[in-house]
C-alpha cells in the first residue's frame, strides 16, 4: 500500500495532505524518515506520525443522509448551520462525498472509507448523479437544445442530460443527469442561460438512491 493512502486511512486527511506530512519529515517508517511515494507493508511495518503510532481502523462506516435545505456540508459553518449540527455525534467523524450547497437537498453520502470516496468522486469513474430541479421560468426549446449540446462555462463545457419529469407538463421542472462534479455546475449552467434554479434535490449518486428516506433521516450501509 502507498504510504500516503495508509496515512489517509488512519487519520482521515487527504492523500495530498499526507504527502505534505511526509515531505515535512513528520512521518517515520520503521525508525527512518519516510519518502514520498513509498510503498509500505501495512501489517508488518511500523508507521509513526509526530511520534504517534498509526493503526488502520478496524472497519469503515458509510451512511446515506437526506440533507435538508439550509445546511452546509462543512465542519466550520462560519456562522451557518452545518450538517454536523443535526447529525448524531457517532457520525461526526464521517466526511461527505460529493457536497450539496446550502440551498440544495437530497442524497448525501458520508463515509470514512477512502476507497469508496475515491471511486464515487474521481472523474475517471464517471459515476452518474441524478437531480430533480425547478427553474424560475419555463425552459425554452432553444435553451434545452443548448444544454443538449453543452454549455460553455469558465471551467469548461458543461454537459448535462435533462428530461421532463414523469407525470409533469411543467417546463420549469426537470430531471438532470450528470457524471461530472464541478462546483455548483447545475446552477451555473442554467444561470449562463438566464435561469435561476429555485430547487435542487439529489435523488441518486452512483448505485445509491434516496428512495423513501425522509428529510433529516439516516440510513446505515
């Protein structure tokens, strides 16, 4: 196993942060300063961080959480309410996978399983996410076509798949499917075309679905 992955699993920091700890000589492997990119034997090697022995957690935890509107996915709310204000304390060590902004609701996964988080968020895996959205006005046929072809944003072309919601004739309500995960991508895409997203509700992330989970409820996996 790569040393930075081991540190991430043991401490909850990112692999990039783990590399910084290694570069600062804060990590010792078998009594010797660690090297960037080093491969270790997680069973037989002795890894220390700031003179404290690092041990892999015995198990991982993952939960599905129906995030309500009005909460941010951060530990430091800077004056805003956060999901950790309403999550039971036994889940406070878990990290969100693919965040939802304050005004969005729906499916949020939280886990301490680094491999799962990597598989869900890394662009190479192209995990599908589905959202129900509502616009402040009806979407025109021309703008629908523009979305089908891709909308240019400052960080690249935004590609979304949209379709009318079943049993709805309202041109303000849409099902959006995407495989990217750029910051506020859906909101920025429609804003570029002159619309305001008044509701954004995630119902699926990869193979995980919100199903009948009520707002504020938790399901352990």
